[in-house]
C-alpha cells in the first residue's frame, strides 16, 4: 500500500504530511494536511464547507472563515511549489482540486 497521493505534479506524503512538486515542498500542519487529503481523494467531486468542517474539525459549524483561511494558505503553498493543481471555489457548491 502506498503512502502517497498524486495529482498532476503534486504529491502528498501521508506519512510525513509533506506536500511536494518538482519545484519544492512544504510540511503541512495537521488541519491543512487533512483538507488537502480530502480534496485529493475527492476525485474531482465538489466538497461543501459543511463536509470539510465535519471531516476535518468533527463538526459542521466550524465556520466558513476558518475554512477559507486554511484554503487560502493551501492555495499559497500550491502556488509557491509550482503546482499544476489549483483549489477552485464554486459558490454555493464547495471546493475542488483541479489540474
């Protein structure tokens, strides 16, 4: 069993919490890692804020601002490592990681 998830040119190591591409890497904080893993495992399905809150924080009312802050941080890290995958927001529908 592999401990790595891959999408486009990014790899998420499930053992070290490291998000990497050929251009760099970051070790993700726990909540960032959980969100990135959820997005990478979604298979292109849009994930609503309530589902993210439930799966990452264990409650549906974690707050959209809190989720937005983490999404913004992940977007910045993806950009800094030259990722071809981007986190897209679909208003009223959720988030998806697209290549």
